């Protein structure tokens, strides 16, 4: 067999009998497991990507592999300078690590040389005379005889006696012959992606695809695949029977549904006729009495639900009754259900509030995460305590605990001889949007019904009585003062 000199120089493990003449070439020192081990990243036809031996990029930690001839075509081969003393002066880099301008120049020269050789060969064949062709053939015979004599007289290279197995798919000539045979037999030559990993099982326990070979792994894979195919076919038959039953039931339900729709339309028509007759009788009674009577609710036409923009505002509503209704939440302050998208849920009292009804009002939704929750101002006031500790543990709705820093309010100075002012408590239900909350003294507070949730929360979260502050003099100058010029 013959070997490209450039392939022998760049593939590691290839040896030469005579280094000066670069012949003969021996492949015995190269490991045969390299044949078809890596896939060329430059081959246009994926069938030939695993043929022969691929070399790797000489850049460190690069995983690009390619054939030497493919790299030569792309201009990726380079040699060290003559003055550099390197044991292996031949380098090959991938497109990512090679110099762009150098690679472009080499590729251009390679393509120009190939086209020049083809054109010159065609021109020589056209212009050659029979005498010149005979002279060339005679010279070729001489060179062939000389080469055959040199081959027989040179010492034979060492060849291992044991046979070295090699994958058939790593031979390009064998693949060409198989493709030609498939073309003659009319068999498709499309290839499928094959998993070449060494792992015998995947994550879900099933064996991955194995390449056809007389091995125990392939036999086990083949038998397991057949068993799985039988199970899948049985499962498909059962599912098909279930599907047929469900389709029959669906057809029966459709027939009953159509009958009910027809009967519903008849009842609606009859209801409309009776309503018109009742409205006429009611109008006649009004004329007899001489005054206009209010039509009772049973004689009024039912209000049709207007479709939203998402459902298409121009479409007419169906005469059939609506089955699904969206849950409507009311605000805990204004007790209205408008602007549902602006309602905010309190994680403590589980009530909804409008952003504008809160005190102070919010401009946007507060951000809730796994460890942070939002509570309204009422729950925040009820949950605050006057303990001396600055940091308290708070139990969240999901059972976890986190620390919340509590800010203590300044203790208000109250003289002993002046009775304390009655505390003003806001009335919740009297607030309207755009108005300030009204305050009434605690003694004159009207009796109002407290919701059950509020009563439970107030009973659990009760404030501890504040201790009176008897310090009425300055700690520095020992002078007396009041709440306006003294700070604690």
C-alpha cells in the first residue's frame, strides 16, 4: 500500500526506515485503536468522517480532531523554522487557534495548485503526440522495474505476526465499495446518529444503542430491545381499545348535549314569549290604573354578560349559561371588588387590599420571595411589641422562622398632674378614596361589628402596657423640662 508523505509526517506513531529518503513507512508502532476513534470536523460527507486516523489540534486542551489531508486543504498545517532544533517540527491547528491570514493564504495556494495541476494534465493529454506518449510509457516502465528491484533487495521491515483487528468503518475504500453495492441494490445509504460512548446504560435504565457486532453487549441490547418492542406493542393495543371506548362515549355525550341544547333553546324561546306576554299584561294594568308601574324583576330581560377584551369584545355572548366563574375578591378597606389586578393579599390576616386604599398608599406591588412576606399596616401595628430586644423571631405562614428588626417608638412624656388625652382610633369602614381617615375619641367610639378574623387577631396579638417614664429632668444640667425640649 501507499501512504501520503504529509500524512506520515503529521500522524504520531508513524516511523520511517530511512529518515533521509523518508522510506519505507511502517505503521506497526502506531496503536490500531486510533483507526476510527475520532471524528473529523472538516469532512463534508459524514460517512467518511471516521475513516482513517485523525490528529488533534496542537493547542493545549483543544478537542478538535481532523484528517491531515482535510487540514492541508483548509491551510491549517505549519512547520517550524529551519534554524529551530525541534524533534517534531510539524504542527497542526484548528480554525480557532490558527492564524487567520496565514490560513487564508495557504488555502488559496492549495486550491490554486490543485486547479493548475488539473488544467496542466488535461492540456498535456490533448497536446501529446503518439511518439511522446510511447516515450513516457517506456520511461515509466524503467522506473517501475527499478522500484520493484529496490523493494525486493531492501531489508524487510518487521511486521507483527498476530492479526490486528480494525473496524471496517474506518476504511474509506471499504465504505466506497459498500456505498456502491447499496446503490446497485437500491438500499438507502442515509446514516443515523450513533452513540459511541462506552456507558452501557442510560439514566432511565435502558440500554443505549450498540453498534452491530458479535459481542455480549450487542446480544443483550438486541434481546432487550425485542422484549421492549413486544411490551410497547401490547401497550399500544390496550391504549387503542381505551381510545375507541372513549370516542364512543364522547359521541354519545355529544348527542345528549345537542338534545339538551335544543331543549334549552325551546325553553328560552318559551320563556321569552311568556315574558313578552307578562310585560304586555303589566303595561295594560298600568294603563288601567293610570300610572306607570315598575316592572317586576321576573318580567325583566336577563342581563347579558359583556365579553372582555381577552375574549374578544366584538363577539356576542352565548345564550348558554356560564359554567365557570372567576373568584371575586373584595377589598378589606373599601369593600369593593373593582380593579382586581390591584388587589394585594396580606400574608397575616389573609385579606385583600387595593394599593390606593392602604395607608400610606403603594405605587407598585411589593416583591414577595420565599423568605419575605408582606403584611398590611394594621397587622404590622398589632404585631409590634415594646420589648427591650431589638431583634425578634417571627414565624412565617409556612412554618419557618426569620429575624425581624423592630424599631421602638420614643416614649411620650406625660405629666402626673395632667390626665392623659383620650386615644384616637381610626374607623376603618368610613374611609373613602381621596379622603383622610376620620378619628374619634376612644370613649365616644360607636359600637361597630369587628370581623371574626380581626377579633381573633386582636385577641392573640395584644399590646403590653407601657411602663411610665418618670424621668423629667435633664441628665446633664439636672434641669426640668417637658416633651418639647427633652429627648430620651
